[in-house]
């Protein structure tokens, strides 16, 4: 996730804290999801900042994190 945020213009200012233009993101590991024998890693992403900047970030991040099925 930090790589995606950096690709969108953020710089890491403290461990797991990324600052972009008009927004800040804090990345935290979360408990993995378990589905039968499958274990999927998860993170929490806390976004703060100017509403328009955060909305734009969420839109751009959506496209970067979209995965194809199959």
C-alpha cells in the first residue's frame, strides 16, 4: 500500500505515515482474513485531509488496487 501511495505522490514522513498534497494516510496491519485453509493479509488505511483531496485520492487508489478475478 505504501508503494501505491508513493506512486500517487506521497512521501513517508514517519513509520507507516504517508503525506500527500492535501492528505495524510496511516497504514496499519490488520488481522488476516481466514477462509478455510486460505489466509489473506489485510491492512487498515486511515485517511485524513482536505475533503476534495481525500476524495481524489480514494478514486485514484481504487483503480490502483483493483484486481481481476479468476
